[in-house]
């Protein structure tokens, strides 16, 4: 897992920033540098914007001479989605609706977020990608 280790680490730090976390990593045992690696992350946040559990997935795979990866974070906020919009990074804008679910492009080139209403709560699904080019 050396080939994409730097990217996997950077994406992992991104998905778990501000939390305490535990991660379970999976890679191809016979040839880890030739295949993708996956990390499943359980997190607990205690920040002014969010306190509670969250989950994440980090993926990194060799592509050409470098690596590409993605992160997904799921955080259930105990407040309505319109209230959560104010917590998105500065510069975030609504990019559209996907089957009635608001999609935001996050400010600071931090990816995208879907705000899924669930009763009076809002489940925020954040996605982003990264690249390690050599």
C-alpha cells in the first residue's frame, strides 16, 4: 500500500478532520500497490457546528503513474436542512436538485454535499476527490 499511501492519508485526514475516529482498511493482499485501497471510517465529532457520530469512506487507486481517490462522509445533523446550509463552507452555492435532494458545490473547492431531509433532521452526504500526480 505504499504507492497511494500519501493520497490515502491526505483524503483520510480530510474526511475525519475535527473528529476522533477509527478506520478499517482493506487492500489486495497479494499486490496492494497494483490495486485500490479502501478505508471505512467511524467518527465522533465535538465541534461548534456538529457534535455526534458520522461515517466516511476513503478510496485510493493507482491510475497511470499516479493515484486518484474519493471520499464520502455521512453526518446526521439534528436540525432541519435549511438550518444546516449556514454551516457549509463560505462560498458554497446550490448547484441543483437531484430527485428533490439539494446539491451544493462547497466553497473553497471542498467538493459537493447533498442535504437529505429525514423528518426534522438533515443527513449531509459530502463527496470529494483528490489526485496524486507524479
